[in-house]
């Protein structure tokens, strides 16, 4: 086989194999066992095919190791993009907001459920607001936030919760 074609083939198959690994991880967090099994079988099968071909060639041409690594790197980037853009599962958003922002009201008025606790920041009393949403709703939640430099929040993905409530 023409080495240039083999280089491209190794990069493409390794990229796809790593992307399937990322999908497997996403679905594993969602406890979707059948999809995890299917993506695992595809990922490992592709890996075995490509690693066996690459190992044959590495003995005589070390450049194949670099080509294999390039496929791995591209697949890793693709995996990150897939994970970022596949809105499966839930997210926990925790806000640390000055009381005068009345952030809980803004969140509730936009149909999201939230629980507020009282806290103390460095210089003032704050509201600590917990909001559990579907991952696909995080961007909408971010878009309704007041533009205020004192507002701080964290987002944790892959959170399992007993129930999500949406009012609208």
C-alpha cells in the first residue's frame, strides 16, 4: 500500500477510535450500558486493526509512530468537541451572588428551580444558589444572568439527581 495512503488511513482510523472512546465516556456517565458496550466494541476493534498495522510498519519506518500519535491527538481534540457539544445529562450550577442582585428571582422568573442558602463572602453577605438543569439548558441559564462582575458561578457536568424541575 502507498505509504501516504497508509499514513492518512492510520490518522483517520485512530481519530475515529479515540472519538468513540470519548463517546463511550459520555454515555458511561449517563449509565447507558448498551451504548457503552457498542462504543467499546467499536473503539477496541478499530484500535486493534490500526495498532497491528502501525506496529508492522514501525519496525522499518519509525515515522509511523508519529503518524499514530497524530491520529491520537486529533481524536482527543475531536472527543473534547463531541463532549462539549453533545448535551446529554445534567449539570449543577452553583452561584455565589451578592444579595442585591436578587439572582434567585431572575432564575425562578425564567422557569428554573433553584435553592438559595445564605452565605458570607469576603466582604459581604451573599446568596449561594444551587440550580440543577439539563446540560442542554446551561447556555440558556448563562444567558439570563445579570452582567455583574461580582457574580461568580461554577458548573459541574455529569451530575446525577433524583429529579429536575422546570417550570416553563
